């Protein structure tokens, strides 16, 4: 699940000691976290990839099938169905792959009262 490093490890892999997956290598069904080492006030998402496409300029568009959004360790949103957001990124943009089954899909939509 990790990407290749033709010129040595990338900054994200060095910083985290963890593998990374490039946007161009995303596949439906993969679990990812969209930020490496998020801080206590950083908002980040974890979820399952639903769609991935590459346009004529090699930009990658992808979406989650379901996702959970956290700020630090606090769950602030949960989307049990495909979210409205399509991510458009450079092919080399990297994400943290998660072990299959390590994050369960939410069963209901959850907006934290503190963030609505």
C-alpha cells in the first residue's frame, strides 16, 4: 500500500516513520487519514476511498465513501454515506494508509454540537 521512493524516502515517511500512499496510487476501498501527525487543534479526516479519477492534466480527484472528521482526538463530524466533497490534488500528494478494519464506518450522521 505504500508508494515507491525512487530518490529516497519522502519527507512524510521520514517524519512519521510510517508508509505513505500517493494520490495517484489511491484505490477504492482503501482506508486513509488525510494528514500525517495532526496536532491537538488540527482538523483531519479518516475514511474509505470511494472514487478515484485522473484528468487529462494528471490531477487526481477522489472522494470518501464514508468518513469521520476529527479535531485533535475529538470526533466533530461523521458521514456514513458518500460525502459532498471531491478532493482535487497533485498526483504526488500523500496520505497515511490505515490498516483495513482499523476504523469502522459511522452508522449515523454526526455533527458535534460544539461545531454546528
